[in-house]
């Protein structure tokens, strides 16, 4: 694992930054353009580090040592340093579109593979915890994404996510303003047309058998941010708030019975295959890999 010293190579925001190509909004190639920005404490992905720490607070303890935790859009593995203490028993499995991010995640101890969040290369009901951090607002088919998250989750399993709200306030604060601030998202990394309303997300997840048990907003600490700007802190705390009008996080549980298209439940094992089920040809070769990697191809 790379040393923390190497990860602290950028001590002040926006210092010594190389120019990157201008791409369309939400172009995933931006993550390869910015491949060196994942781990520096004051890099362009600094806020993703802050969100990873907040995300970890919602994770359950593993049901057994070595149980796989699937990190969808794992990036460079920013969640990995937080899987300590009561979370240390999880086997961190990740999937991401970016080859450079997957390589870094592997270097940090994540069992990572390349893959698409809309076509997850994992078996049905194969993991007891799924994490989807800062990914849903990048997808143009939210229903399919929710179906895939539910499909790979075991009945009774936990889903933890965070995303950006489909509100005017979020579009102004997180796009027009924050893209120009140190610690904010890199310019053009988001397409606000894809932002996700909490109500719509809860409805889609329930349709596929995952019911949200917690929903709350997040905001950066106003005490930490100036100290981070001055290079006196490596991290800014993301604090819970009642408002879900900008960044918000949620935790949900997959129902243990059969789920129909309208979210009603019933008994029977066949229902586990129906929740978010996908054709076999989309998972070709995935089943064998799950046995080897605790969920990965």
C-alpha cells in the first residue's frame, strides 16, 4: 500500500496543477485524466475522500470474517482505509469503469475489477453489503442501476449510498459554485440533468426490494474547511444534516421475501432470482469469479 507520505504530496489546494483536456460533462474519461488526484489530501478528488469517511459510518459490521463488501464505482479505493475496527472483517471488493482507478484500488488492497454499474459482473444475491458512493448521479438509467444493486445484494443485506439531489439549490451550489472552489468537484465532472431526487430513488429501490431505513443530508464542516484550505488539516468532516437538497446519503435493506414489480413482498426462494434479475448472457463467466474473489469476476 502506498505510504501516507506519498499521499500527502499536495499540501495546498490547486497548487502546481497540470492542465487537463476539456471534455463533455460527465465524460468518464475525466477520471483517467485526473488519475493522480485520488489520494493527495488536497487533490481535485479531496471531497471524495471526505465522503468516503462519512460513508463508512453507515456500514454494518460484517456477518462473518471475509464476507465480501461490494464497492460499486470504487474509484481508487478511497473507502479502504476506513475498513478498520468493527469493519475490519469485510473483504473489500470493488468495480469501476476506469482502468487507472482499478489499478490504484488494487494497490491499496481492494479486490477490484473493471465493470459497469449498469451490468455488474457479480452473481445474484452474492454480497451482504453493497456500497454505491457518488455514482448514481453519473448514470443515465437509474432504474437499471437500482435493479443491479438489488440483484447482487443478499436478502436482508445492506445498501449504503450517497449522491446529489435533483434540486435547483444543488445545481447552483455543487455545479456553478463548488466547481470553482478548492475541494469542490472538478469542472464538468457532473451533468446536473442526471442528479437524483431522494423520493424518486427511494421509489425505484423499493420497486426492486430495497427499502431505505435512513436518509439524511451531508455538508462539509465549516470549522474544518478553512483549516484544510490553509493546509492545517488533511481531511474535512462531512456532517449530517436534515436537508437532503444537496448531497445526501442513505442506508437500506433488501427484503427477505419475494419482491414483485410494485414492491409487494411474499415468500419463496424463487423471488430472490426475480429481484433485479438479468439475463444469464450478461453475467457470462461471472459465477466462477465470485467464488475466487468474494464477488468479483
